C-alpha cells in the first residue's frame, strides 16, 4: 500500500507546484518569484518523502526506484527552469546576490537535490548486493536535519558582521567635514556586497536586480547615520554647492531606505528664503506629496528658534505667509497626534477589558489569547511617542519676534 501511495504523493506535489506557478503567471498578474519558491518547497517535500521511503526500504523494488528517479528528475528540471527565468530570480532574491534567500536556496539545493537522485539508487544497489545500510544515506539525512540550526547560526553571525560594518561606517560618517564628501562617495561606490551570514565579499560590485532596491549593508547604514549626526550637518553655516551636490548623490544612490532627518532638515534649512517657505516645505500643497515630514519639521523649528532671526526674518520679524505655512503644518501634526493618542487610549482600555474577560476563560482559550497577544506586542504597532505636537503652535507664534497669545 505504501509503495503505491509514494508515487501518488510525489506526483500530487509536482502538479500542485506546476499549477500554482501557472496561476502566478496568469495574464498580467504574474507574481515573480513564486514559481521558484514553490519549486524549492517541492524539493524539500520530496526529500522528506524520500527519507520515509528509505526508512521503509521501499527502493528495494525496481518500480519504486524508477518512479522515484523520474519524479526527482522532474523536480530538478522544474527547479532549473524556474531558476533560469530572470523574473523568477529577481522576485525571489529581491536584490543583488548575497542575501539570505540566496544562501538558503543554494544550501537547500546542495543538500536535497543530490540526495533525492542518488539515495534511491544507493539503497537499491545496497539491498540487491546484500550490503548494510549505506553510510552516505545517513550523512544525507543528518545534513537535512542540520540545515535549520545551520541557518540560525548564519543569522547570528550575520548580525555580528553587520554590527561590525555598521560601527565602521558610523565612524567614517561622523568624521565627515567640508570638502571630504567626495572621498566618502568614492568609498561608498567601492563597497562590495557581503555574502549573508559570512565575512566574505564578492570579488566585484554586484548590481541590484531590475526593479528591486539593493540590500542595505551595515557599512552604508552606519555611514548614513554617521553623516546625519556629523558636525558638518549640525552646523548653521550653509553647505558649499559642491558638498550639497555630493550629499544629494550619496542620498539618492546609497542612503535610500535609511532615516536621515538631520540631513533633510539641513538641506531644507540651507534652501529656505523669506517668503518662500511654502515652496520649500509644502511645494504641492499641505496634503500632497513632498510636504516636510514630521521627523524633519521639529528640527527645522529648532534651527529657526536658534538662528532664524538673522537670515529668515527681515526687519526682525517673520513674514506672515511663512508663519502661516508653519502654523498650518504644526496644527495638522498636532491634530493627528491628538487623534493617535485618543486611539491609543481606547485600545489600552479595550485591551484591559479583554484581559479581565480572558482571565476567567477556559485554559485553552486563555493560552491561545496570551500567545496571540505576545505576538502582537512583538510585531504589532508601537505606542505614540514624542514629540508632543500640542505645544508646537505656541512655538511658531513666538518665532522671530512674534506675539505669544
């Protein structure tokens, strides 16, 4: 009975993978990468089935051997076909080679593909010749079991190497000064992709896959945070034009995806002119794309309070149009902050009421709720934190000789 069920189970897995890949490619709704993912999952599933068949010594039968080899070859061809598609590779890896997906895929294939092809042959030959269980089969099964803890180890070493790179990039960024951004840009261009989980880097620079952003390295992330916190950015004196151009190049080509509120505030501060606040802070209107973010606006207010009077307040007073723009921005942020705090308070009250109710619920329901609650705290929303925008309108009123109400 088990001999009949094994080919049927493998065939069902193959058909499921092929049909799912076909559905993913339907019309213009193709989900790039799903076919390669399903083929990889099918390879693992087939390896597990082969393990069961080996333990049951099913491959002593020639029919089981032929069926198993046929399915293994079909899976191999399916995986090769999916991996040959540029769209599948781009969707699966989502960036340049070197990420976790590449390492996981290569190691998984290196362990499972030879195993599902060679293990049935090894058992068939050993049983036919009256030999003992081949040691290679045991080694292959051990490698399969060792993959998962091996990936956990690689994830730990990845964090270690990433932190080392981050610290090195942070030191370079914090030391940035006028006239040195060109050298920093050259160093950023020369950075090579590191293979995930290891300290090895590629021999040459890897270009990102089409349509996907490159994986942020620890060095680039540290560099961006370091430049953001550097004295060059904190200074009140405007940047030289050459430094401004180089800084924008760094942001566009390497710092995308890293929070840089100080750099953004500095570039806006250098460009601000009396009477043109709306063009710099809300170029397309207060509710459209391009408006100054809530991370940058407090930094601009700090600079205006400390140094704005000399440059941005003709005659010692801020122009009414500029003050109106700032007031509308902070009032909108204050209203959004108040609404968020109200939602947070309501959610806290609801959570306490639910906790009281679940404390009296039967044990299975209570344990499930506690597990779901712990998962929500780990990956759910975060509490509303500073700045408290309620005091910002008063700060705007007092800028550059303004009258406080």
